[in-house]
């Protein structure tokens, strides 16, 4: 009998999927070690939220992911000409649904990202303390998130 392994979400860009805002990826060979323990479920919350690839870079303004979830901060393109908060929220909710469908209780997400960052994100070119929108939502629902890459 083949036993199912634990499922874990992973940022698709870390697996080599060209889904980053700039059309690239962040393939990280070290992620391959996770395959020994988990069945990896790739997600790109920004694409899941309806944003295109490539797309303008974005950042959280007025806080971090937790504040976006509570409605006191927003996500805007770096130029500040487009608010993309709703897309980031849709993507976070989609990632949470995928975790629920698959039974994933862990996530390994791209560091410093306004969606996936865990513990720190980039705002105005500087690394600041806080989580991205998807990470904040996953944590709210008891999913363990680890920053990667």
C-alpha cells in the first residue's frame, strides 16, 4: 500500500514556474529537499488573484499583510497608479482554499514578497518586519508558513 505523504503549499516561482511579477522565476534547488517529505502543491497567489504575468511590481502601503486583511492597509503598484488589494486578497483566499482541498498544513513561500513574505516584506526598497497577505491569511487559519528563497 502506498501511503500519502503530507501536502505542503510552495510558491510556484521557487519550483521554476515563470510567474513572478517580472515574468521570471526564483527557482531554488534547495526546495527539492522538501520533496523528500512532502507532496508539494505549487501556488502563485498573485496569479490566482487574477493578475497577469508579467505585471507591475507591487507593495503593501500602510502596514503589512495582517493590516491588508483587516482593511487598514492596501496593496499598490510601485508607481502608485493602481491599487491591487482585491487581487491580492482573492489570491490569498484561493491559496487557503487549495490548502483546504489538499489538506496542506504547511507552506513554504517566497521570502520578502507582498503576497508570500513570512516575517519580512519589502516596502519602499527596504526590508521591514511583517508578513505578506497570503502568509497572514494562512497563519490566521493555523497553517505553518516558512519563508524560503
